[in-house]
C-alpha cells in the first residue's frame, strides 16, 4: 500500500467499518545478516511473539524464520537449513509445549520444530499415497492445517495440487484432490484452514487459488461446496466469528 497522509507522518489505513488496518511499512527490526525475500507466512505463539517466514535466496544462506515481539523488536531467528524455500508456518500447542510446522517449497518438505528451531521431524512427499510413483511428478508443499483429532493436512500447492491427511502420530491416512477445476479438484491449493467457527460443522476450507475460489471439504476429503466471490485467495485465518482470506 503506497498511499499515506499528506504530512507523511501517519500510516495509511485500509479497510472500513470494524475492519480497518494500519499499514506499517517499516515494522520489524531485521538484523544485518537477514534481508527479506518474499515473505509468506505469519504465526503468533501463546506469549505473543510473532513468527514470519520468508523464502531466503542468495548467498550466504540466511534463517527463514524471524521472530519479533509485538513492537517489532527482533528476538531470534532460525531455519538456516531451510534457506531457499521458506513458505507456510503455523504453531500448535501439544501438551505443555508449542511447535512450529514449516512447509518448504524449495526442499519439498514439511518440518516440525520447537519454537527455537530444533527439528522434531521432517516429512517428504507421501509415497504411500501412490500419487508420486512417477519420479517426475512434482511435489512442493505450501501450507498445512491442523485437525480436531491432533492430525494435520499438508497441501501440495506448488506441486500436483493434492491434499494429504495425516493422523496425530504423523502417519499418512488419505489423499484427495489433484489438478482440475471440477468439484474436488484444485489448481494451487495454496493455503487451507479448519473452519470450526461456532454453529458450523467443522470442515476444511481451501484457498483454491488459480481457480479463484474457496473450496470446502469434510474431514475425510469429501467435496462440500464453493465460495466464489474471490479473485486470488492465498491463505486463511480465523478470529472469532470472522474468517480472514488474504
């Protein structure tokens, strides 16, 4: 957003009604050894720290996750080994601890880490699905969503347009989707989220980006419907009763 007030002092404000947002272009103090390269994901932990992912290109390699406090002061960074493909991020509490789930389009992996970057596990393409028997079939995960039972779903958004469901132990359960525009098919399922807002039966909402729509599935991957009043949906979050789609 390039507009600002005439004095050039106050930040530009976008939106209307109860949904107004200030555009703080210089927010976030980056250390000298990190330069933003296509920021993709944002998550907030239980203490209010803000985690931002970026792709990270060029040399020397830099960390792809940068952590700030609520005022934008740099706290720490991690993920040097994921340089070149930092993308989606979300944080989940499991027992007494919180973990980050990071999708990496360059390494073709999803990595679970502690909030200080220690790797718990790394997942590559789900060969169990049978969708990648041909070694030339692309796989490039862009995001994940968490499931009510402790499992999660990985979206192959830049690869072959599938969603892959895993249980709470990280075991593959099922795969659905694939390239297309008919119900149940997708083109760039870039981001997705569990829509469990009050009064709704929980379902998975997918940013079917290149098809310019949200697509809904039940928790076993059955197509439920569309929301089509969108141009290029990229990711989803929910705050209370409101769904936010970037």
